[in-house]
């Protein structure tokens, strides 16, 4: 990686590993790097809109979801950013302010033929 990261969020999408946000020892990060195992190279992709320290990361339907985490080490972030690797663009959604605090999460993708 080009940046040393502590408390980084990590997600794997289409066989690529994404290192998201974190803290470099001096500042909080909104930068994102992707590792391609086929060639052993790290490269940068578009930055998120805000810095995130210790965010949650999930993958669903070809998109990377980054949620929660801390902003500047004190306040919990109440947004979700969604990355589309085909366009290299992040979009942001704000969550309800009704006491929402996100510390982590998981996605379970139910098979389409699954009966409730």
C-alpha cells in the first residue's frame, strides 16, 4: 500500500481487496486502495466523501458498502457510502439520526430460489 493504515476497513469484491479509510498515525483517511492478487499491485481508486476510522464494510450485488466508523476519533459516522467499481464513483446516504450508531455489520445474500 502507498499509505500505512491503522483501523482500516477491508472488503473483497470480485476477487480484489479494498483497504478503506483508517488512520495513518497523523491524520484520518478517506482514501481507498485496491489490491489485485493477479499482479500483486496496490492502486488507488476514488476517495470516499468523508474520512472514516474503523468503518464497517460489506459487499452486495457488485457494490461495496462502507458504513459507520468514527470521524476524527470522536463522533460516530451516521452515513453509508456506496462504491461502484465500474464507474469508480462513491455515493453517500445519510442514516436516521434517531440514536443510530454503527460499529460493524454483515450481509447475508439469500439465494434467489430460497423460500421464506
